[in-house]
C-alpha cells in the first residue's frame, strides 16, 4: 500500500496536488486509486513529441517573472490560518503581474504556490463581451442557488451579503453528489458558465505540463469523474460578490483557477483586490478579468476590495476539484476491478 505523508507539505505535489484522505472508507480508497493512477501515468516514458511539448511549457513557465525567492517564508504556515487582509496589505510584498508571474515552492520538482496567467494569453480566450454574459449568468446563479456552507476557518465575508454559490458538482453533507439547480432552471445561463469553465480549464492547461494533464485525465477516466460539462478537471465553480476570505487551505485534488470579473470593466487598469499567500510572503494584484492558478494546499486568501470599486459588484469565482468528488462521496460504493488494481499498487 502506498504510504502518504500526514503533513500538509508532504501532500503537495505541484500541479498534481492529489490530496489523499486518511479515512479507510471505500470513497477514500477510490481517491487513493485515482492518485496511484496519476503516479503511474507520470512515470511512463515520454515520446519525442511529448518531451518537446513538456519542455516548451516548462520553458514558458520558467520565463515568467517571480519574486526572487522560492519556498515558504515560515516554518509553520499554520500561524497564518484565519488571517484577514485589507486592500493592498502592507505586511506582504505586493506583486503587480500584468505580464504573468510564478512562485515556486520547489522549482526543481515543479511544486508551485501560484501562477498568474499573462494578460496576452488570457485575452486569446476572453474579452469584454463574454465577460458581460458571464457576469449576467453569475447574477442568475446568485438568485437560484442556496449559499454553500464552508468549513471552519474558511468562511469569508461579502459586503453586499451575497451568497457563496456553487455551480457544477458538489458533495452533499450526507453521502453522494448533487448538481447545480441552475442547470435545470436556467439552462441557457448554465451553458454560459460551462463554456466559461472550459475556457478557464484551457488557460490552466496552457501552463500545465503535458505529463500532468495526461495524469489527471487518466484519473478522471478511472473513477468516472463528475465535472462541469466538457471539463476534465473542473469539478465546480464557487462564486460570490464583493467577497473577502481569511487565509486557509483547501483539501482539493488538483490545481485551482480563480478569476475576478466586474461588469463593464474588463481589462481596466485599476487594481480591484489582492490574492494573498501569507505563508509565502506576497500578495498578487488582480484587475478585472485577471486569472490566477493556485495550489489549494498552500495558505491563500482574498483581501478586501479597493474603494475605487465601491459602487461595482465584483464577482470572484474559483474553479476547483474537491477531493470528495474524486471518491464520489459515497462510502458504500464498491470499487471497480480496475480501481482495485490501482488501489493495491505499491508505488
């Protein structure tokens, strides 16, 4: 049986985050099987073309600006749990990354805390017109969905009392999964959010090594992963308005993608908010439309929004893959024969 580290640092594997639950339920066994499938796929020899594509992406990443240091700035990142930050927090290095940015926890092994997607790359996939339809769909999501309860230490604050709404697949408090009500009640808006999630996933894939993409695809096929329609690893979108959050970590299975949207202000130069990484010592400036990829098992949070946007509704949305979705959140479901084969592997 594979032995996974119980420490958080030992469970951070870079692009393939693969958080592993410690319980011994069938649901957790399925998650372990998926993680093992990823490790097997990552260990396969690469063809000449695969090596070329992987080298090209890594070269692109290594060319992005960085803060000048790697790793955490503290021995105990937990000391930042629950910390909240005002706009432009003075206690952190403020990074303005219009041309992209990357911070490495372990550069040699590809373990990162965050990657800011360069605006030039983002503008290929997104523009002001599709931002308008997305923000309209997010407003409809606010009206249709209930507010999702977050875990202890993760609950943020919306200054306009907006919901923390989920689109896509979410794990129930009891066993099993559920789909967003928006898909049934407002199919047109649901299609808009599905297309948007797919654009976010394409942006993430553009900066993710090909080996990791093949690995997560194999894991998704193995467990018949429930994702947003058309996505490989985009399990759900979590969205709110005028929202800030305390520093926390998420037990997610893969990297997450975050975008900030303001109706009528796509590409504006005024900074809206900061995405903070307190255990790494910096905060990244976000303007309307900016996209950031982040490692969910590194302490992160959202600052309060800028007074310059006091009259605007600032939509903040994260695409993620909750670990409970991988195991299907069902302890009674038996493993398939292929899942059993991967579960018992000693890697």
